[in-house]
């Protein structure tokens, strides 16, 4: 009788505590500003945010990480199947253990996660965006989705709702995500606005780095509006045309930050301070770009830890009174 070979034993995954600790370490290592903001949250919420951050980072690294040259559309399809397993409660690796627990503690929809994978897929075949409408979809997928994921953990202050129909709906965000003038429907859409604001800030800060990788995220029709060419950007030309273009881009990013602020008051009280702090810290990058005379090719804009600490009392005041 033919004897079939035995299947290799399934690897025992790490403990829940170790999984969350690994997520904490990765968050602290790769996003200091974001990590400091999470420390202002209750322990259960901060751990959940770490787990979400790590999943988002792993997703991003498929396209922008060390092994990105090996990533294909099939790779992202496999990653989506991996995601479905996690949502079904079946972790496939150690880091999944924390996310499975997070999903059990803070139920959320799978669609924002799928949308983020779709955003990474865009980076596989696109290195230019003709219009802001095209870029806006990309920003929603790779960053606005983070706002939706995080809002599920933050929770809402139901005492501020005067009627049952005031309860925020995730559908509002899906209906509004394609129109930059409609991020005022509910805290969900304002969470998307904050994610898009952060991504627009990333784009402006990283123009030089992206150019070296052959990518331009500033819409081409807006370059043309200021008579600034792709070749100018690749050569790092900083002149009045570039400064005018950057002022235009910064004004738009600030519009999204302003839209995001209106939804913070609807969040649970224990989530308002970290969100205000994160918003203020990240939006200050735009100030630094201005201080550097818009030279993002030779000077990387960053906010010092001292400046972040100085902004915390203001964030605390806003969390309490706005």
C-alpha cells in the first residue's frame, strides 16, 4: 500500500502579547511621530492602532520596500487572500495574531483594507497622474483608508448625537471620497480627509526622493498651469514657477486638514488628543517646507521633537474645547 508523505506540522504562532509588542516596536521604529501620538491613547486602542499600522506598512512595502522589484499584480492578489484569512479569524503569521485580535475587539469592514491594496496596485503601473481627480483616488486608497480603519478603533462620543440619525455612517465616506469639496458629511469622511491631507504632505515633502525613483505625484496639468515641466522637476529647479506651484499644493493640503478638524469633536474623548496632536505635528511639515523656501529637493522637511512637544498643550486645549 502506497503511503503518502506526512504534511509538515503547522508552525505554532507567537503569543498575543508578543505579537502586539512586535507591532509596537515596528511602529516606533518606522514612524516616530505617529508612535508618539499613539502613546496618548488608552492601552487597548494604542495596541490596535499599532496592529493596523503594521499591516499598512507591510502592504506598502510590497511596492516600496526592499523586495518591491519582485512584486506583481499576482503578489497583491495573494496578499488580499491573506487579508481575507485574517478577517476570517485565521492568522497566517505572527504579526497577524495582533490584527486578528484587534478585529475581534474593534469590528471593522474589510473594504478599506482592500482599497489600500488597490492603491498599492496603482503604484505598480503608474508613475504619473494627469489630474488631481486621479491623484485624489490614489490618496484615498493609500491613506484615506487609514483614517477609516483608525476611526473604528477611536470610536465616537455618542453623547454628542442629538438624534438616532446623527450616528456616523461609513457609507458617507465612500460616497464622498471622490469629491474634495464634500469631506464634511460625518467623522468618517473627515477621517478620510485627514488621511488625504497626510498623503498630500508626504508627496510635497518627498518630491525629490520620488523623482529619483522616476515618480511624479504632483498632477501634470498643474505643473503645466505654472509652466513648470517634468524635466524641471527631475532637475530640481527651484524658481518662482516652482514656488507658485508649491504654494498652490500647500493651500490644498491645508484645506484637507481644516476639513478634518470638524470631525474630531465627534470622536470618543480619549481619542481627541492623539488625533489633534497627530494633525498638528504632520501639518507643521508644510510650515517647514515654506521656511525652506520650498526647496524639497535638497532639504528634507521635518518637525523636531522639541517643536512637537511644544505643540502638545495646544493640542490638549483643542481636544477639550473644540
